[in-house]
């Protein structure tokens, strides 16, 4: 079975590089086109990019000529697929144009996250939200569509909330994050700002933390999103850590539960069945650590190849109901890997990869299209 | 005017060194005796100490011979005064023995903080709590007494709570701290634990954060402490910062108030009148910073010579009522300087420094000397 | 005695801010004009600047309107004086134009450092190099002149070299520096480049380290500079430290000397007599630390208000003759404070501050002009 | 084919843990016995150890009971093999006792490194030095023997020296290292010592850096070591980096060579033929990076699974002949992995693993098992 050729929009930035790195080894997708900044257009990707990932630029992508972001990428596919790591202003312009031109746009940008017809997606949390896609197409008049992944800080806190929501209901959340410098891209945070320091501000992040979970934890009924009715109060902080976002969270539950019940719920939880078909989803998705001093960014961020949630310090909250600490790798689970998982879900659900046959080793396949 | 000679118990540790450094320049007190660990006993302080403070060991203290901690210090004074920076086990043994022998023990240790007859004291917050001293003497049968200063992390969050309590009442508090490595003393935190990392655990700290404020914000009536009825939920974290404890705090008020009212209360607050007589209390005690990215440990910890609170990000909390960030220097305001301020208060209030008269400008004078 | 009004060119950058901060308290100079980037022109300095220094913007400077860099500053003085912290390209254009217009240009930039007629100056090292000024004026046809201060990394290593040169002669130097992030200005070094890392590259720095000392340690004879005949090999590294440049240096001496003799030379050295008249030069200029683990950036950078050299680990070099470690504060001694000292020297020597009288407290004064 | 059972002495420390982690996946060896500190003796390794490595304790080792270090380990093998990560004092006592009892002691400790009969070994550099083993046995009267691996800082600089020695001769070396905190073990360096700081001192390290290379680069003739005649001058520094030792090196060659020739020599060099048979030796042993800003600890330490040397900045030295920067991972190449490679070499050369046959593809096989 041949791989699906995809485009990476904004492939020379740090998230774009991560897409290129992850796609180099991906069983289903391969990079067929890259777009980049003016400085890099027309040069081989391997020469134009200021490669920040471990190891070397993947050989095949290195030889691709960087193109301007435009509809002339002329990718094959039914629909053709692009991953977007564009800067915000360009995402705002180009993502709808690609969708209007029939592309499936799998984006890591924030522009359309809160659009009620755009699925804000973590396959292990709300895979059914792709049911918004037909409504999106109808409302926007697009043959293609956009699916978004949440902000990296939202991601770090969300899985335990999902589990508590299912088990007990969730009414209110107060959280304080400690976020890594890589979340700001490159050059991103000046070393003079963050060395020996904490900065209690990340532009727009408190709002994202307060809004995105209500959508992620919401329900889709009849093609419409019903946001979860949860009050959220957030304070995002930048700390001098390279990778790994840590969240300190207090939750008021729908019905009272002890710390032991909360821990039992975490341990008992199993992801939706479709997750078993996603090659990038880790074997152990939620790692509960009973030690009093975990999770820690440096020691836990790489768990599950950077795709697991590590959760600890689950205990009673003397003001609300339960407290916990949760950690994810912000540039893997929280960004490029998360978006890649979204594409895997779209393929399994038949939204992309039309006219493909099932692979013999079973991972999946579309029968005919949708 | 001669200065009051004082002893420093545990003078070779980091907090002890800070006492020595601060007392070298103090207008009212001077170091007359130092006690230390076995390794250093019998040697001049300047040789025995592994000096970690900026600059050199103060000349006069450097020449003092380190003594074992014992009642044979034989300090003059009415009562004689010792500052305690002893390790916990030794504090437990020696602080009561000194009080029983008639000493005023001004301690930075945690052992007796929650004893209902021991004032847990920040002069700018609850100077009237020294009214517990007679009850303490009566109950313990001590001619001397102990006064304690709170944990450095409690300190960072407390001043805005006090102000909100006075203005609106405070019912519940959820806080997450980001604490500096110097809070653990020396050698303290291993660099392998904290470099490029956050550790969501400091032994006993969550409990201190949940208990101490109820005492600090309590009332003393008829020589008895009435703890404040406030539910507190705390998560203490260690971050890779040298100095400066930062607290992220959400508060449920007694009566609803807007962010603007909360800010106005902070700006309008004035410390108790007695504070004007304390030479170490900074001119500007509470610095409200309107920028969205303050306070920051490295940029704000030295405000007011490390004795000011810097507060910012005061805003509505979507779950409780208001949120804020507050910062203090943990080894100055949060430790040695705080205890020194307690001694200044005791002198102004007449609990120590018998036979001395007040100077007209509010600073002190001995009548005759001793 | 009134202070001399001066201009600060490029006053909104980090070095320019340091000039503004230091000049606010200076006994001889005061800021009368500031120039800045397009973004800030026309606004009060206190509003336009992104202030990075400790404390607040000095009140008087805060009210000055930021001007474009031009000859219309119209400063008084004989000659008028400007401190330059301009970006390189602007320094190249404007410093000669100010000199041609009669200004004394005291610059911290690198553009004219190696011009043979421009004194490269550290008052405590080569105060006699101002004798190049008349030649500079003659050769360039300028009524004014330029004096430069060396690169901050050159500065860290230079004082022991000077002393060894005087005592034994110096033939060759091999050095490796470990330089602080503040040396790159703001935003300067990306935190993603330097966190948990060392970068063995600072653009142009190896060359400066190899060239500037030969000029600083050279002689001025008959108005001409004779560079010192010293071979220098340098490797500059950036390390994750906020402030303080540390140099590891091996030296081949003109005549063999033991480590003890080298240490004795350091201890015996006294700065040139004129230094006693410079208010910013620290009481103790060279601090020799005998401990095996000093100097250290965080513990020694603030010695002498950031203007002292701390030197240690002087010992025999098994390949050349002696080794040592030396440290200075890169933004104080190595940048703004160093340039300010140059201006103090110029005033004492009569190159600036014409028509001034001696101050009663003696620090100096020009009689009539030069 | 069964694996060779080995013991790990001092298995609960950081180097010991690294041995356990690496051996869990090793094709030839498996851990059959672990010794540890008093605190851990008698408990399952997985419970007693404070595991600092990534991931979990390897299952099989986790179940081993920690034993006291003694000859009663009773390991099989011809000879039986132990890896030593003992503390220095214990290594001094126990390593000779194990050798005297017939064991092959593969040590990472420093105690016997400079013993003229103990091979100081890096298989890719001086595999022929195992020829000292018969002399060692004869001289000490041991049926077993000790082989040592060099200090982690020596390791970082050594490979280019070896190559230059072969190509041009090496007469003198001046080096300055920047070493990671993990080199000091756990708890090791206090965060208060190294945060925002550089410490120009690591106990005994300068001496090791000055001595060990003369042995590593020496020759073995007739069972005797002839040390290389190279003068070395070293300054070791600790920097705030988790892993990766970086060395800045200047070299006087035996015959003059240009930077281009030096680079060509690095590129042309091939390791000794025996290296092809060592499963842990990386495919690309020496990575020459032409960029001006490499090698960097965070970006290059993991090259070749932490076993490659990354070298860059090769250029002319204005004082000696050539300069370069070199980096290795200090706990992998510089410690546990290096010692493991030594054991692989011993097996290939027949010093351990008696009664085993070589596999045709260069990997090993036991003939019968044991």
C-alpha cells in the first residue's frame, strides 16, 4: 500500500519542522509538498530550513523545493490533505482557501479552534466531534474542511477532566499552568526574560485555557456542538523548562467524590475503541504516578514517545472537590503529534484517504470513500 | 546609643548567615554570640562558616568563636534575645529551653508556628498578635517567650489576603506556588532534580500553606487566638529560580467585589501605625504592578530591599471571585528579614529592650545602656 | 557645581538603558538628551522605553522626549559629550558625524575600536592612550573625537594580563571564555538556544578577543599607537548565566615566573595615580580569591558595584607559564560603566568639561580647558 | 544463545543505574547480581533504588535482591564478570579483591586508572592496551584482572587528539572543559551552587585531564605501558547543563598542519578493525560538524545513542597549532556505555566469555552455554 502524500504549510517553523520529522517515519502519510517563508522559497527544504529537531532533516523532505503557500501545490488525494503550521495571520487567510478548494486542512493553529462548526479534536477524547464536518461543509459551502487541535496548555490538563466528567460530572475548574519555552516557537522567548525567572503571562493563553475545554468536553448532537457548561479560571505561566507543560488543577465535580474514587476513575478509564486503530496513540495513554513528587517535566515529558499524559498528586481539594497535577509534552502531544493523530482519525473514519485498500497488517483502511 | 547584643542560634546555615549579614548593619541590634554545628564549634565564625551571602563575612561577627547551642551563651538583656535558625530537631529541643531560661526567642523555624500561644507574626499584618505572649508565659510557665515567623511560601501570598479580608472578607483560597531553590537551604535541592524541571512537591509545604494563613489572619481576643475561618487548598512547586516565591491565588470573598474594587483596596491599604517605627519595613510595602506580565521573581524579588510584596494580575476569577499573583523574596521577607522585623516590633512594643527609651523620630534609644 | 549635560545615543537599548540608569546618580554628568529607535521617537523616554533595568526609569530622564539620532541635539558643553550605545550600522554613520561636528563621542560600540587613532580605553589600564586624541583630530580633521571601550569579553581577561605584562612581559595567550546572555542585548539569545546548553560561538567575538588586547596593552609614543606583540588564541562560548563573563586563560610570559610570583604581582599591583580621581572606579579594583572554586559569575559579578575584576586559580601552566580565571560584570565593567569611567578620565584629563571649576570636595576640575 | 550473566557493583548509584539500564537491552550480557548500599541491601532492586533513569526499572533486574558487595556473589563465568560503579573508597577495597578472586572487573571508577598495569581503555582508541592484562596478572598475582575506563571529561577531548597524534604527532595540549552536572552523580551538585552560575572547580579533575590522556595515547610494548610524551594543561569547569561535557582544546602538533589538514584527518580516520565487532559502538563514531556554532551539549549529546564524539570549530590556533571543540555524553560514552564497550572488547578478544564462539557476523555466540 502506498502512503498518502500530504502537504505541510509553514514547514520551516518549529511546529512545521516537527510535522516533517514525525511524517518521515509515519506508516500512512508522507510529505509531498512543503511551503515556507519568503526567505526559503525556491530552495531545497534541507538548505532553507534552520533545522532545530534532533538528528538530520529527513532525506526525502530535504530535497523538496520550498513553495509559497498557495493552491498551486496541486496535491493528489481524495480529498488532498495539508497539515497547517502557518503563522496566525497566514492561517486566517489560507486555511479557509484550502478548505474552499477541497482540501482537508489539519491545523495546529488557533484561528478556527472556537468556530462552532470546526471540530476541536483530540482523538482519544472526542473522536465523535468529526461529526461537525458535514455541517461545516454545508454552512461554509466548502468541499473540503478544517479540523483543529487544541492549544498545548489546554491539552496538558484535559484528559483527567474528561475522565472526571464521565465519572462524576465537572462543574468548575481552577488551573495554573507552568509552561515550557518551546511552546513559544523559535526564537520565541528571550533568554533574558526567562532565565532564573518565571513570567506569569502568555498572550491569549488564559482565554484559550478558559474556552477550549468547554468545546473539547462538549457534545455533538445533530451536527451541532453543545459546549460543556463548565466555569474555568486559568493563569498561564512560563517557566525555564525546555519541553513539557505542567498544570495544577482544582475541580468541582458534579457529584462529590473522594480522592480514592478519582484515582480509581483514572485507572479504570479506557479510551474510545477507535483509538486502537491509530498508530501514533501510545500503548499507555494515561500514566498515573503515585509518588508525591510527580509528574515532572524533565522526567515525564517523553513518556509514550511524548504522547502520554502523566498525572499525579490526585487528592482532595479543601475548597472545590479534587486537585491534581498533569503533564504533557507540548510540542508532541500538544502540537504536531496531536494534529497527526487527528489525521489518523480522519483516515480511519473515512474523511480522508478515499479509494484506498486495507493494509494486510491490519491497521485500517477505507473501503470506498464516504 | 549602644546596640542590643543578640545571639544567633544555628548561625552557620543559610538562614543563620542571613541573620548575621542583616544584623551587621542593623541600627538596634548587634550579634554578640553565634552557635553552630559540631564542625564549626570552637573556631572563629569567619573561618568555620561556608559563607554563601554576597560580600564578605561581617568583620565583627567573623571574629566571634562559634559556640555550641546551650544556655551558657550568657547574653545580657532584659530579656536577652536570640534569633533561631536551628535545624528542626534542634529547634524543638532548644527553643523552649531558651524561653524557659528567660530568653526572647525570635524564631524562623516551623516547630512552634501553630502552637496557639505562640504569635505567628508579620508586623505589617498582625502586630497585635504579640498579645499572646502573656498567655504563653502563663501557660508554659516560661519567664521568656517564643515568637515565630511564617513559612516563606505562606508569606508570599498573605498580604493581599489580609487586605481583601479587611475590605471584603475572605472565605476560601486556592493557591499554587512556584518557589525558589534557596528556600530549601544549602545544599538543599540537587541540581539534577531541578535543572530544566519543575518539582510539584515540597515536604510539608502544602499543609503549611493551608494552615498558617488561618492563624496569621486570625484575631487575638483576651489573650486567645481565634483562627480565621478560611478554607485553603494549596499546591507548592519548586521551580528553577534562585530567589523569589511566586503565588498564583484565587479567592472567594465574603462579599462580591469586582477586580477594580480589589485593586482599589490594594492601593488604598495602609499598614498599621506601628510599622512606621520599624526601621527595616520598606517605604513602599505593597507594590501593585499593572503590567500583564508582572510580578516576576528575577525582576521583582529585590524590591524594597527584598521586603516588599509585589502584586499583579488582579482580575476576576470565573470560579471564585478574584485572582492575583504575588511575590516576595523568600530568604529576606520570607525568612531572616521577616524575623528581624518581628524583633523590631517586640522592641517597639516593649517586649524586649527593657530600660530603653524611644527616640523622638520613632527609632529607639537606650536610657542608660546596660 | 552644576553637572555636565550629556546625550545618550541609542538610549532605549539595553546598553543605552544602563547609561541612563548609571547617569541618574552620577556626580559629574546628567542626561540632557536621549535618542532612540523610530518606534520611540517623539514620546517621553519613560513611556517609549521597554525598561529592563532594576527599579524604575529615573524620573528626570523619563520625562525627556526621545529624539532621532541627529546633530540637532544641540547640547551645550566644551566640547559637548555624547555616550553612544547605537546599533553597529548607525554607530558607523553617526559617531564620525558627531566627532566632525565637535562632539566628544564616548562609545561602547565596536566600530572604531581598532582604528589606530581612536583610544581603546580602560582608565585603570591605559589612561595614557588618550594621547591619541590630538592625532585623531589632526588625521580625521575633526574638532571633536571618539574614544572607545573594549568588548566585554576582552575586558574580563585583561587586567591580569596588564599586570603580568608589567611584571614579566607577556608573549602569548590562549583563552576560552564563558559569557553571559546579557552580553547579547535584548531580545538577544533565544532561550531555546541556550537553556540547558552551551553555544561555542558568538559572532566576531573570537576576533575581538584576539585583537583588542594587543591595542589595550600597546604603548602610545609620539601620538602613535604601538600594538603589543602578543599572539592570542581565543574561543568564546555562551553559557546559561544572566550576567558575568568568565575567562580561562593561559599565558606565556616574557620571563619565567612561578605561580607564587604571579600571585604576588597581582597583589602588589596598584592602578595608575589618575584612577584615584575617578568617582566610579571601585576601592578594590582587583580581588584575588585564593579559594579553588572562584571566581564564579553569580557570586562575584557584583563585586565593587560590578566594576571590580575577580581573579583566582592562578597556577602554573604545564604548557605555557601561568593559568588563571578572571571575571567581570559584562554590562557594568564590560559596557556602560566602563564607558562612563572613560568619560570621567576625559574630564580629569581636561579633554571635556572646559570652563569648569574645581568642586570643593575635591574630586577634580578643569582649570581652563585643555 | 544464552547471555553472559554479570554482576553490577554499586548498582543503586547513578552510574550503577545506567549499567542496569543499558544491560537490560544488551545482546551479550545480562544482569545476574546487584550490590548496593546498606539502605538497599536485602530488598528487591526495584524497590530499593531511587531510579533516576528514563522509563521504569528493567523488570528482571527489578526483582533481583540487592546484596552487599562481597565475594559471595558467586557468579558463573570464565572468568566471572563484574561492572564496578562503587564509591571510591569501596572500589579501592573491593576491586582488587574481586580480581584476586578471579573476576574480570570492568570498572568505571578512578582508583586504578593510572596503575601502569591496568589498561585504561576506550576500545575505539587503544584496544591493544588489553595486552597489559597478562602483566597485571603476573605482577599482582591475580587470576582475574581489572580494566578501567577514563574520566568522563578526559573522554570528551580524546578522540581528536588520538587522530591528530596518528596523523601529525601531538606535543602539547591546553584545554578548558565545560562539564555537565550529571557528572557529579546524585545528589551531586547543589542547585544553589550551579544555577545561573559556572563553578571553575571539580575536585581532582584537572589532574585527571592532565594525566589520563598520556596513558590513553601511550603505547604498550612487551606488556609494558609507555606513556605518551605530551604536556597537558587543564581547567575543568562545571556549567548548568544536565548532560554533555564540552572541551575547548588547543594543540601543538608534532609537525605543523593547517586547519584543512586537521579536518581532513578527522574525516579520513577509521577506528581499529575490532570495533566493527562491538555491538554498542555507533555507526558514525566521530561526527564532524562544519557549522560555526557546534558542537552544543543539548543538541549533540545524544548523537549515536550518546556514544559518538561530535567535533567542530577546528581551526588554526595562533599560539599552538590547531584548536577544536569536542563533545561527548558524559554518562553514556563517558561512563557506563564506555565501560560496557570495554566488556564487549574483552569478549571479542577472548579475555572473558570462555567457551563461547564467535558469530559469523561478528556478534557472539556461546558454544554450549554454561
